[in-house]
């Protein structure tokens, strides 16, 4: 049974987010829920021809530190498709342009309090141009191999949820290769990437 909506009150309207409280009725009980409404975002998993991954080192003021993340961006341009947002954000933040984008998975960032839905894309066929970050962004591209990224995940240096999801999705074929007897992890990764971008 889905709770019945009674009313909504706007608490705060920001540049990107809205904070609302909602009164609900569920099984005769009155519930109040606080929700941060967000237009959604895209996440890009850019993989170079040598299988290195393009990350960004970005300052996140909410946690008062720099984080190592996959490139991402808010879907705040009206009428822009998620794939177009992904292409634009990848070039702006990293300076890389991709020939191919493949939608991998859609997930919610923190559904207990936040409506933000994230769409993860695999980006391949990359060529380098020039990064054009937004004036309020503090970003620096970082290239890592998958083993290096997994090591940083285990050590806690990668602690951003969307990035953990992307790295583990990429690592999955190495943990469970489809082809039996595949001795070379790079071959297993190449096979997986070729499978995904067809």
C-alpha cells in the first residue's frame, strides 16, 4: 500500500535542489517526510584504449575534502537528453570526447531523503581535447588502471558511491570472466568492453 499524500510544504528553493516536507497518511497513521528534490544526474565511466579509466579529483564542500570520482553532472538543462548531458559533462570536466556511449545502469543516490536518480554511461573511443570546467568547479583529471582503482577503493581513497558502482561494474568481468580459461585479465576486460559497446 502506497501512503496517501495530504499536503506538501516548500521549505527551501535553491539553484539546483528543493527541500520539501510532505504529510502522508498510511494505515490510519500520519507521517511527515522531508525530501530533497533533485533533477537527476549522469555519471560517466570513460575507458581509454589502454583500459585506463578517466577519473576526476574534485573538491566536495559538503564533506570538506577532495574526492576521486567518475565524471558526473546534474541534468539541469531543459530539453537535453541524458546521453547529451553525459557527452557535455565528460568534455567539460576532463577534456575527453567519446565516440560511443552505452547506458549501463540507473540507480538512486540516497532514496531515503533524496529524489536524485543517476544514469551511468560507459564511454569509449576517447580522444583528448581541452577541459572546460564550470567556474565553480575544482576538478582535475586523473588516469588510473582498473587494478589501481580497485586498490584505491579497498583503501578508502575512492569512497563516492557512484564511483564505487562504476568501478565494480567494470571489474565484474575480471572476477567472473565469461570465457573459461581466459588467463589474461586485460583480454577479459577487452572482451567485456567490446560486448558492451556493440
